[in-house]
DNA sequence: ACTAGCACCTGATCGC
DNA sequence: TGCGATCAGGTGCTAG
């Protein structure tokens, strides 16, 4: 569920609560939450005790919480993961791991669908080896847009599939991919290699802009499954132009947004603005089409 | 090496 | 009211 903006909201929330804190104990309540910790549950609980947190970091949708000793706690929220820091007793049904801090507070990893998880990465403070394959996200100071464009243009797949590939540019999920392509007026099945460098630059810029706007609104929330560490929802749902708006008029042209099956999930697009048909037939007929029109924000 | 498809889970909602 | 089908924002593994 959480994409880059939502994960960044969580990172900031954790930073505020973990700064200068150390762990006095850890309780694993569901084994699946630590399945990526190869040494097992008992080791996970025991090894973390006494460690002091440094500044939480993020790449794409991955979080890691470095310790001052050079190791790190790697976190992925999956589809439904949350971190909660509550002053009052809260719904504990989906609490998977409870972290006890030296200030008496507890941080809970809550995850209904258990696609998310946590594990210790030895010497992972700078960059856990487990997530070295994840590409830099557009907010990374070392993000190389020219390299990203080159890699996108080498992909033999549709544009949306490539945007969801975390190894090229990380952080973009189903929602922000749809929003990005709506802004750029590009059909999700357009072939990657047929888009110009200029078009790809516009796509990456649009993805960066929409995620930046979402972050400023505290992220996108459709329900209680995505909330910040205090249990509060973000407000970017009202900023969405395509995702989840099946049957509503396109804000640009008035055509009704359609929903289509894509990779076992849904894609939303404007049938008029994002009209270039998929398939090689269209590409063969229009091999020298000019670059896509792009919305300037 | 790259790409597509599926497995991994629980719970809310929809149609009958 | 109850039941099965469907759907949900992600990643990793594996077969081709």
C-alpha cells in the first residue's frame, strides 16, 4: 500500500521518536514479520536489545533504521505495514513486533496482510546489502536521471510496468504510476523504447512532482490501512486525477476515466488524453510520431 | 540478462 | 443473514 511519500511520512515520524533512544526489549508476535531475519525469532529479539538508533533512512519504499554500532534494522511495509507510537492502548490485533524504548514508550510494527517485515542487516547502516539492488529514488541526492532514462529506454515492456520496476527508479507504485502517466498523457502500455529521452525526462519529472505534492499532504490514504506513526491519515487522495476515479470525468477533457486490468491489479487512465493504442500495429503505423504532450505543472 | 506471471497473506466489500 | 468471489497501494522467486 505505501509508496514513496507514505514511507517518507513514516520515516519522519520514526525519526522524531527514535532520536537518541535505545532498545530495552523486542517482542515478535508473528513469525512472518521477521521471516527475512535468517537467524530466527529468538536471535532477532535478543540481538536488538541495548542498541541505540541513529537517523532513519529510506530508499524508494524501503526504510532502514541504522544503529550507532553500524548495523541496521531493515523495514518494508509491504501492502499494509504501519509503525505506531501510541500514548493510549490501541487496537493490537495486527501488531506483529513490539519495540520497547528506553523512554518507556513502545513502537509497534502493525501489518494486517503480513507482506511487510523487519530484519537486522549486519553492517547495513550506510546501505543494507539486502536492498542494494533497489534503484535510487528521485529524491536521492545521487539520483542520476540520465542513467535512469537510458535504462528505461532499454526496457522491452510497457511504460507502466517499467515505472513499477524498483530496480530502475524506486518509490513509484500503482497509484503514482497512474498519476504520472495521466499528467504526461501517456498510455500505460506504450512501449518504453519508443519514447524519446525528452519524453522520459518529462515522465520522471512528473513522477517526482506528484510524489512531492503527495508528501506535502501527508501521503495518500484510502482507509485506516495507511496512517502515520500517530495513526493519522494523509490527504492526497483529493489530489488524485486518475487513480480510483473510474467513471469520473477527466479534469482536462471531461471523458470518463476508465479502469483496466493490469498485472493482476488495476490501471486507471483517461481514454481520450491517454489514447495511443497498445500493440505494435499502432507503433508501425506511426513510427515517427512526435513526443507526447506533457502537462506543465 | 531480461521479462512475465505467480505466490505470499488477511480482511472488507459486493453480488447472489 | 450468509456465503463465495473479488479486490487491495508490493516484492521476490522462478520459468521461459
